[in-house]
C-alpha cells in the first residue's frame, strides 16, 4: 500500500469515526465530495493546503492526522 492509500484510509477512518458522510464532511471543510472520495480511495496526491483543511475539519493537528500513515513499508 502506498502513502496516498494509507493517508486516504486514515482520513476515511477518522471521518467514519465522526459518523459523518463524505458529503457532509466535504461540505464542512469546503471541499468537493468527489475530491474527498478520491483522497479516501488513495487516488489523489493531496496538497498541503487540503491536508490542513482535513486536519482542521477533524479538529486535530497535522501530526495526529498522519499518526498511522507509515511510509516505511513502501
């Protein structure tokens, strides 16, 4: 699994942990739902600005967002 897939899985797990749909969370962070879906599926190389939007939407730090995104397996 590559880093985009790991990051996407982390975002999906956090979003589901909130009990939020992709549509609701995307609206909350001012992001298109299809763009969020492509992040969660590991198809997007996400910009730092959008990563920051995601972290702020979860009300966590960037380091907390990346907590389980381990790149050593690549």
